[in-house]
């Protein structure tokens, strides 16, 4: 007498897998929503920076839990214990990876970047802010440059940040520099063609952080030298944002 084969799993196993996969997916989506709103909520004035960073941190923790749940569901489906819920588990795992990956990438950038928030092409004589000073009145970071210590940290971390030289007289060079600043999408605060100074404010997309920029143009025997300074209003470290901004501007300036 031949025994009947025993099924690998019954309806209860499939139902259990579906529940695990659904929990993982729902948790991943909720954590993704918390992650996104942590920054935009701060930008829109819903909460302070401490709350925003707390939401960011706990959304990442929740993303890890969601990823584990989704991975369990996907593994059970792959082993053939149950069939239902594999698609939900896969989607939940992918969303979880995105939720955890964004803060992890930010943390890696923060660890690689020096703890400074004021970058300039001329650390020995950085361009000075004038028109933006009233806008920075309540900012935690001072508009005064930090001196030799900050200059040394910048040179070690960003040796490529150097002045630009335009083979143009001051007047046309100023117009070219101003056009490049506008293409960056900055809010132009003030322009002074006689002094060769342009001041602007850049706003980051996610958290809406305000960083101030000053451009200084100086005539030289080979044309016009362009120096730039970009400083964050808040935060001890800018995780490389100001250096990236200066590089991008100089590329636009050179391609104008």
C-alpha cells in the first residue's frame, strides 16, 4: 500500500506568510513616509530640527525591522513552505532597503566629511558677507570665518577647492558670474558690480537648510579672479554640501 505524499504546507502556512509579508510591507511604507516627512516637516515648520532627526533615526530602525520581516517572508516562500505573499515580501524588502539606505548613506558622508560648515576658495582671505548678515541674525553659526584651524581642515579634505580665473575684464566677468549664480537656482540677495561682490542664499531640497554664498571678483593681470564662499547657517558639519556647491558653481562658471 503506497502512502500519499504529505503537502509541504497548508492554508494556515500560506496565511501566515501573507500576514508576515503584509506586516513587513506596511511597516516599510510607514517608515518611508516618516523618513520623507522628517525633512519636509522641518522645512515647512511643522517641527524642530531635533524632532526631524528623531523621526529620521526611528524610521531607519523601523526600516530594519520591516526588512527582517520581509526577508523572513521571502525566505519562507523561496523554500517552498508556502506560496502566497512572496510578491508582498519582495516589495517590502525593496522599500526597506531604500528606507535604511538613505540615512546610512548620509551617515557615511558625515563620517568622511570634516566637522566644518564654511568652505571658501580663499581660506587665507575669505570673501566677507555683507548684505546677508541681517538674514543670519538668528543663525547659530557665526558669519565670521573660523581662521587657520578651519582653513587647515578644509585644505586637507578639499584640496581641489581653488579660485577660478576668467580671461575677461571685471565688468563682463561679473555678468558671467552672476548668470552662473542664477543658473544654480540661488536666491540673489545683493549684487555690487563696483565692488565685485554677489551675495545669495541657497536652500537645500529636503530639509530646507539655508546656506549663504558670497562671490568676490578681483581684477588681475590675467583677467578676473573669482573667489567663492559658502557657509551653512546651522549645523557643525555640512557633510560636504558646501564643497559640492562650490564645485558645481565653478563648473557652471567655466561653461558659461
